[in-house]
């Protein structure tokens, strides 16, 4: 990664190219934690597209703390993401957890996500670096900024120069009121250390739906290039991360508020 300059990552989507790295407009990625069924993913895609999002997120392969929690629908969920892409015109971002699934995921995804728990899965980083879809690299929950940048370096060194860095909250001593501590100081710090575009995920960063909007505003004020926001048609019934997911109404409200702060797409 290069110091002292800023560069863009441009991603093609069915609705045209979207550029990360320009601060304004801020690129909005939203959608459910997990792809649960066709109806909910298509409905969510249409709703977030209408509100101004550029990318649909949704997990097919889910890294869950408990092996008894919903693990994602896997390959069949990739097909549902492809259907949602066709129905909405949004680009697709989804996580890959296993080197064996990289080719399959990168066929459907416009951006391939590496989750916090796999930030230092070096075989996975090398495999993802060797394919040509842009990569969304989440910060490990206990990773230093240098650890994170070196993880990005694995992808760059393998030949893929399109990496977006996403802060999603780190582990600190106080988790009583928030799921993670969202580290917004990474925005100016990364600006001084790397050319790579920055995204902030206030959904995983706080774990609480009502804290997402204030942290999203703060991230825009601090100069983020992108935001990842979890949205679900019925958060109370979500199979994962319901408490931090916004309803469609709350997401529409957020988009209106963000356009006042910082000209979201
Ligand atoms: C996600 O974005 O679906 C996710 C699992 O997030 P993280 O890897 O940041 O926990
Ligand atoms: Mn989630």
C-alpha cells in the first residue's frame, strides 16, 4: 500500500460504474445480514435501491459464533443474490469464507467480502488476490491498523489492486451497551497511511439499530468513502443480526439525513 496518495476503486454494476474513494458521493452498501429467501432479498434490494444504495449486501456463507446458529443458505443463496441483482440493478457484495468457494462467489459478486474473522486467513487472502473482482476487507475485531494493512497487502501482492478497507468495530473492555467499539479515528489515520478507499460499518460497529444513524453521520463527517448498513424487511424476525438491522422506513430516514450531512449517492 502506498503512503500519502489516495486512489479510487471503480466497480462495475448493472446500473453503471460506481467509484469508491471520492468521499462525495459516499457509496452506500445495504441489505440484510443473511440472504434468507428470494422474496426478502428481492424486496430489500428494490427498497434500498429506491432509497439510493448502490450495492446490495447479504450473506450466503455466514461466520457464526455458534455452530447451532443459522449458517447461511450457501450456494443457493448465491443464486438468490443473482436474482436480486437482475431485479434491482444493484451491484452485489457477499462474503466468502472458504478458499474452495472463491470462484463460485466471485462469479456472482461484484465485490467479494472478507469478514472480520478471516482478515488474517492468509490462504484465503492469497486466493482472493488472485481473482479479479474488487475486495472488501473488514478489519479483524482485534487487529491493529498495521495488521489490517498487511492483510490488504496480501491481496495487493497477489495481483488484485482493488481493495476497500472496512472498519466494523473492535473489541474493547466495555461491551455492555454496544456490540463493538467503532473506531472512527481510522478514517484520518488510514488517509495518512494508505491510498486505499475506506468504508465504515456502523451496524456491526455498534450492534444497535438506533445507534447506526449517528455513527453513519459521524463517519461521513470524518471523510469515509462508503458506508455498509444492515437493512431487513422485518428485523424482529431476522435469522441473524436483527437488533442492529434497520427497517425500510428507518433506512429511508437515514438516507435523507445523510444527504444533508454529506451527499450520499
Ligand atoms: C457481515 O458483514 O456479514 C459480517 C459477518 O461482518 P463482520 O465480518 O464484520 O463480523
Ligand atoms: Mn451481520
